[in-house]
């Protein structure tokens, strides 16, 4: 899903925030592609709340499963909005609380291991947050309808749910993907309609003979 979303995005700079072990920009043709993480093997290591890139310098950002595992998701989104150029694209994925995966998390409680230790946000809620920051958000795409089994054999047995789920309950996929474009409305300077009155030219006026005689007296 991410490969399809980033394949036709052009520009000069692209970032992947989080999961540096997964090369999610491989299908993109932007020349400078970098991975950013808070730890691990990445091109840039930093706090996601303070991304060390200039404002309006990044054309594409892919953010896989970052928001639900951070204490300050709003600040991360503000930083993403800051570094993206106008009309830049954000591709963000998250775990869906309205799904079998979300049910598994609620039943099991918040455990230490990934991915049950996060705070899952619905696609609608994340869309509202992005719109408040000036993004235009496309409709969410969902996937992973099979239960979150750890064994490959059980996943294969339940593989039929992928096709059935995408057709009958598309909103209930375990994972969703949102694509958003940063919109910056152009400003138009409206000047006051001041008109500078031209000074009246001095000139000769016609005076009647009677007026002239009274003036001489």
C-alpha cells in the first residue's frame, strides 16, 4: 500500500520517520531519501518532536506507526507540517482500534511488547488532526483483516478474510493508511482605494465689465 502511495511522488527530498529496518521509500524516485529514527540504524537520529530539517524543505514524508507510540503526537504532526513544502505529501499508517487488532489490544491490556503497547487512534480522529493543521486528507485505505496470529500456518488458514474484509467491512482493517497533502492558501494583498486628488491649476477667469469696475472701487 505504501509502495503504491509513494511511487508517483516527485521532488528532491524524502524522509521516512520510524521503522528504519523497513525500506518504505524503495519505490519512490526522489533522489535524496533518508530514514529518521529516535534510535537504531538510521541516516538521522533525533527526537521526532524536533526534526532537524529546515522549514519547507521536504517533499515527501512517510510515517509508519509513529503517532500511536509517542507521548506527544500533536507536536510530531506540527513538526511534520513545518518541514514539508507547500503541496508536500504525508503518508502515515496506524493501527485501527475498530478492528480485530484493536479488540485484541483491549482484551490483552497494554503490554510491553509491540504492537500492543500503543494508544491506537482511529483514522477519522487522525484525519481531523491533520485537517486542523491545513492538510487535505484522502480517504483512508485499510488492510490486515485476518486475526493477528503469530504463527504463519494460522495466518494462511485465515487468509480468506483479506478479500472478504476489504469487500464487506472495509473500515475494520487492522491497519490503515492515510495520504495527506499540505495546502497553503495564497495571500492577496488588498490595498486601500486611495485616490490622490490633483491640485487645481491656477488660471485666468472671465470677469464682466461691471464686476471689474466694482473691484477697482
